[in-house]
C-alpha cells in the first residue's frame, strides 16, 4: 500500500497535512497484518493508528473500548468526518447495527469487550467474509491485573485470537507502567518471550533511545498486554510520555468553603481569558459544592458525575466540548476520550487514586500543544482511602497494584524535587536533567537543608517501634512523651526517647512525608514502616546518605 494512499486518507478524512511521530510506522505495520503494541502519551494521536488502516484497505476495523460514552463520542466525531462508524454494546438501541456490521457496512465498529466476547460466532464468520482490517484494543492496560484500571472482561479477548485468524491485533495505551525494574520473570518460557519481543526484535521502534533507561528493563503491563492478547511477534512502539507543554504543580488543600471560593476566583480569571478548565473531584458531594460556588459567583459551569441521568450528562458534555461552557466540574466519570484541544487547566480537587489516573486525567489538558497547567490539590486524608479503592478487588495481585499506585500518587504530592522527572521515571522513562523548569518545584526557589540527622532519628525510631504504629507513636517517642500508651509498651526506655524534642510534632510529620516521597518509608493502613522488604538495608542507606530537604 503506497504512502500516497495513506496520506490521501489522512487529508481527505482528517484534514491533517502529515502524520505525527510513529503513526505512519504503526499504520504501515497494521496494513502489513502485523500485530502491534502502541504505548504513547495521552493526546499523542494513538486513535489515528487504528482509524486510518480500515479506510486504506476498505475493510472494517474493530475497536474494543471500555466505555460506552467514549465509544459514542468517537462514533459521533468519526461520522462528522464522513467515516462510517458505529458501536455495538448494551446501550445500542438501533437493532439494525448488528446486521449491518456483520456484513461489513462500517469502516470502524466499536465494541465493548463483553459484546466482542458474546456475539455469536456467525457474526465473526460473516464479518471475516466481508473483511476485517484490524482488531484494536484501546486502553489496553485494562487487560493487566498490574494495571491501574483492570477490567476482567478484557481478559477474555484472547479467545478471539483463534476466531480472527489472519487479522492483526493491536493493543494501545498511554499508561503501561513499569513498576519494578527487577520484574521476576516467571520461568524460561516468559524469559523466552521477553527476549524475543524486547531484545532481538530489531523492528522495535524507540522514539528516542537516549530517553529510555535501557531496553532490558521489563515492562510488566506491556508484557501482560502482549501475553493476554497473544500478540504474535508484535511491532512495539513506545513513545515518550512527556507532555512538555504542561506545567505540573501540587498544593496542600484546606478543605472548606473559603478554599473553594479562592479556587473559583482563580479559575474565573482563566475563563475571562477564554480558556477551558476541568476540575476533577474525588466525590460527587465536592462536585456539587464547587458547581454551586461557580453559580453563586455568576460563572456558568457544567457538572458531570455518575449519578446524573444520561441525558443531563450528555448535555453537559456537549456544551463543554462546543465551548458553550468554559468550566466543567466533574468526577472521573468525565474522563477518557475527552478530546477537546483547548483545555488550558486541569485541576484536581483531591488526589486521584493512582499516578496513572492522574497522568490520564491531566492529559486532557493542552492537547493542541499550547502551554497549559495542571494543579493537584490534596489533603493527607486522600491517602487513607486504600481500603475504599480495594473494595471490590478479588486478587492479592490487584490489591498490591492499587496500593502501589496510590503510594506513587502520594509520593508525587509530597515531592520537593522535579515533578516531571518523577512522573517520567515512574513510567519507565529517563529524564536526563534534574529540573524540567516547568513544574512548581523547579520554578519556586527553595533552599536545601541537610536533615540527615533528623531523618536518621525518625527512621531509627520507626524501626525501634517495629513499624506497628501510626506515625504519631514514633514522633511522640522522639519528643519524649510519657503518655500511658508509651509507658505501657515501655517505649520510654528506648535510647531515642526524647532526642527529638526540639521540633514540634507537625514538623516531624512533615519530615515523615518527605521520607515517603523519597521512598525511605511507606505507610499502609496507617502503619508506618521502613521501606522495602529489606528494611534494615534501607535503614543503613539512610544513615549513609546525606538527606536534604528543600524548604520554601
Ligand atoms: N497527524 C496528526 N496531525 C494533527 N493532529 C493530529 C494528528 N493525529 C492526531 N491528531 C489530533 O491529536 C489529538 C489527540 O489524538 P488522540 O485522541 O488520538 O490521542 P490519544 O493518543 O488517543 O490520547 P488519549 O490516550 O489521551 O486518549 C486529536 O485532537 C487528534 O485529532
């Protein structure tokens, strides 16, 4: 298939003059019927990779997507471009779509994973006769139990591999996180696969080799996607996750009306400048309170959350996307697939449940490449929601993944060093400098202060209390308290008792959070512990290093 045909499709339907990085390569591979794994930043243009091939080869492209609302939006946008698109899922009320689809009447057919796994086999055999250009799985990280958004239905998609022979399978995601560089490989078979896919595949397309640590780092979620979708010798495309036009900042939030009033005032300034803003809240109650405050300030805002009826949500969405409303106050129900180019601010009122969610939600910002800002406001209580997030989780693996993701979000919040560097490195990408110059920590000048002694005292005290307490206990011990709780367990006899009385309790607490941000300590279920399985190893490390903290 010539490059000319691809370009003419790009121009005719999308009105773009050229492909963005990687798009052309991925599209070519799909047309050659090669399986692909595409890991690229939010807003980088992954959708085009599965939208162009069906139009070039003139056969239906199947796209599995996790949300009906997302599919609806995409169908609407594609139809406006003159592309024959539809979706199949429980919400589809047009019963002719099924039969039109199986006879190949659509260029692109979106399906929920449930639908893809439950349509009768005759659907697939008919459609295969008509021709299928690709089977794409969007938001493919949902397939992995190590991912932040595991959906069990995604796990069954592999069944289709045996049905859709000779159809290229494509997994696409922005967040296939590497969480452990020392990923323990499960046996020789796994090693064989990884070696095959990651080491000797000369077709690996690395966006910028120098930015990646090394290709011997194993990406657990990527590996899961390849394994679960049974991708055969896939063409792996890994782009940078860096959104260079986004400013990242974090502030501690003082919950209450006066804080909200201040927030509303700040956002109103942006509204007068013509920019759009999304405010993500962690609860519906917060959405309603902030929405009300905008109304009281005379600013028309939209509201979007899961308890609104479908019609009201759609209306809110429509007005915002068409620039008839400048502000949207929403839960994360308003998230995936919002492709409005001119969003200048994404504000989080409360810390999201994972760093992956934060990256995706903040990624709605500045999709036109123009400088935009992402502020995250958090309270310490945001980090005590692990049990809530683990509510319906069945496997230990998932529980662990959720806890780790929340912990990463917490570290991001309390960080005093470059936020971009932290984000990128969390996603397995090396950031060559110490400062990006475009986050609050890089812009606000802070003096560094050596706190090795204090850090050592606190770590030693956490260690001496044997990690079985909240942070208050070791702090009270350091401050020389003789409360009944301390006397009962004889912590007043510890050699460290009273050695930290020069600092107030809140000061020690803040230091505790700094230790978290630098991975020297972690807390789970409010029990504090030295970091890592080998606590004493880290403990020694803390003694050996100079622990500095940046102070504003
Ligand atoms: N070649 C191109 N030239 C210009 N604009 C493009 C090109 N490809 C994609 N875009 C635009 O970039 C924006 C983001 O694209 P898209 O929605 O595909 O991103 P994505 O990678 O799927 O993001 P997310 O993971 O956040 O959903 C869209 O507005 C799209 O129209």
